């Protein structure tokens, strides 16, 4: 299953010293890990968000536990506000919509 994972920095470093440590210890290792996860097809799309300190990723995981491990394994994760949205498929949604359409047709509501 695919998930939209959005991570946004909760608070910025307070001074240049913290900023340097943040980049060296959090940002660069996170970007390297994301490249590795992308090569392993665990991150199937996405990347850094322009104009902010954040990531938007489409993550492929077989379970909630696997997804949790991927997200919490990112070095920057403890400093981020994270939202996860499970993504369905277009085929499954089309089937659900068709199932709703049939009773409407039977009642004469769709022409």
C-alpha cells in the first residue's frame, strides 16, 4: 500500500551553531537515507518541499509497522511534524463509485 507522508520542521535552529549541527546530523543523513529508500523502491515518489524545511513522500509499505519503521528511521523525524495519509487505488475507487451508481440508476436518478 502507498502512503503520502508529509514531514514539516516543527521549529528552526536558534543560531548558526545549531543550524550547522542540524544540517550535518539531521538533514544530510536524512537525504542520504531517502536516496537509499528510493533505490529500494520504498520511497516511490516525492522529495524535499521547495521553500520550506520539509519532505513530501509517497512511501510503499506492506504494513503500518513497516511504514512506522521507515518514517521513524529518518534521522530528522524527531524534529518534524508528520502526517500520514493512506492512499487507495483508482481501480478500487472506481468500483466503489460504480456500486453506488447502480442503485441510483435503478431508482431513475441517473440518465
